[in-house]
């Protein structure tokens, strides 16, 4: 994997990109907008995610609150060689990818940034992992033919 893309098919989101050793970046993502990152290997051989030249620690999907966070690998916020998602304070980290496999979908039952329930779908095409955030009800409608398969909820929880 060489690229990570986050696509917003949900509500308008104020995203904070927490950067290691640099000032955080702030982005507004409207419906249909996406943001791209590079995935590299550090000198240790472990994965890091970069935005420009800076190492990304986290995509904070609710602009600073302690949930709805995509935590990037091998940083002070996530010591694992995996990209994880924390849907709420009480929930454990859920693995989006460990760079060998990717979760098909992760459900955020209480929604992102106090909105309706959401689902994060992951797809891998070539060297690009894409996470698409969508409202859960719409996602279910589009998955109706596949709902009975194990693919829909096959995801790793915990590390």
C-alpha cells in the first residue's frame, strides 16, 4: 500500500489532521470530498502516513473531541503497525488495515460528530486503500443484496 484516501459521503465534516512536530492542519470536507495521504516505510521498516512532508498521527473527524478518530500507525497515538478507528470513548480501537488485510466495514453506531449512525467502508485498489464514510441507513440500502454475506461485517476489533 502506498496511498490512503479518506472520502466523505456523510455530512459536512470539520477535520483536524494531527501532525507530528508541526501545527495541525484543518480541512472542511463536504459530501463527496476526499483527502489523500502517502504511506511510507520508516527506517524501522514500519509504516507511517504522511501529509506533505509531515507524519500524520490522526484524522480527527469531529475537530478535537475524543472519539471519531482515525489513528495512524506508529505514532504516539497508535503504537501499532495498523490504521485504526475509535468510534467513541468507550469503544476499543478497530483495525481498518494492518497493511496485509483491510476490514470491509466498521459501524459507528453513535454517528460521527453527533450525527446519524455511520459506516466506514474500506476498499483496496492497486496500491491505494480508500475509506469511505457514509450514513449507515444509506449504506444498508446499497448493500441489501450482500447483507447476508460475511463480507459486510468482517472486520477486526481490538489489537
